[in-house]
C-alpha cells in the first residue's frame, strides 16, 4: 500500500522516450504489483525528449495514482534521464526500470531486503544458470557477450552483464554516485559501476528472467561503437578528477 506523506522504501525510476504505447500497460502492471506490497513506494517517469504523448500519459497516471510523478527532461540521453530521476527520488532503495518490463516487475523483490542486506547496489544479470533469456535471437546474445568481454577487458572486471536495464541502488549509493555521473548515453551503467568499485561499494548481480522485446530501441552495432568511445571518456574523466567527491558529499 502507498501512504501519502510517508518516506517510500522503494522508488522506481522509468526513463521514457516515445513510449506512449508501452507505458500504460507497464504502469498498470506496476500498480497491480505495488498494491500487493506492504511498503510505501513511488514511481518516477522521466520523459526524455519524446515527440509523442508520453509526458501527457505519465501526467494522467499521476492524477490517478498519487505515488506516480512525471518529470520532463528535454535533452535526449538515457543516462541523463536516469540521473534526473534518481536525484529526484526519495526512496531508501532506487530502482532503474525499463518501460518495456522485459524483467517481470514481480522480480523486484530479489533486489530488496532481506536479499540485498549488506549490498549497496544490485544489478540484474541475464547470464548464469539461475538466469533465463526468453525469445532472444542468438546473434543478439553473441554481440552482447562480445560487448561484455570488451567491457571486462577495458574497464570493469567482475560482472557478467552490466547493460541490463534493471538496477537497484540504496539511498547512500544513489545520492553519492549520481551526483558525479557524467555520461548521458548508454555508457552511464559502466560509469556508475566503475566509480562504485573505486569507492568500495558492495555490488552484486541478481539473476533474472528476461524476455526479449522485438521493439527494443538498442541499436546493436552503433551502440557498440558508442560504448567503446564512452569507456575511453570514463577513463579520461577519472584522470581529470571529475568523479571526486564534492565538499558537500564529504561533510
């Protein structure tokens, strides 16, 4: 149940670009799930440079459900949208959630206490025996594994799936890491995990069931090239001290 005025345990942040068709059914599923939970929650939809009715639909849900908020970020970039949502959130746990719900929303319980006790960040993984990929073409899986190998080799060891769109941060990690986030595109996941490792946050991978969506907006080859560029930028940002804690963060 969602109680007005109380601090939420969970914030669900949904970046949304041209999602007028997928957003309504996903929000209905999220609402049905939250109504079965005993904790306070909020949903923040971050409309990101859409040319359709995404923002209007998000606002209409906000009028129906007081725990839903719509934010508008006109400059394109998933990383930028996620950052805005994370820093606007109030929850003790803050969950990045793709609008397509390729991970069933019920699996969010795997990211919350007691499962997350002792960890600051929990990231969904589609790899390993306990995970399932449903309906994904083999060529997409192969390209994803190649990208993961490049990420491991170039910048971030220890993770099998950094690019899945479902990740949970506790309040302390979210308010710390997103303050210094620089990447506005697809490399923001890698950037945040890179800084988290440098700062000693505890991170775990959570095996999930993931359903391939043929309407996915990922552009395999273009995004793979962009990923390489952003990995180089992350390393340069670290050398230039752009990820240093601010005076306010050190207090």
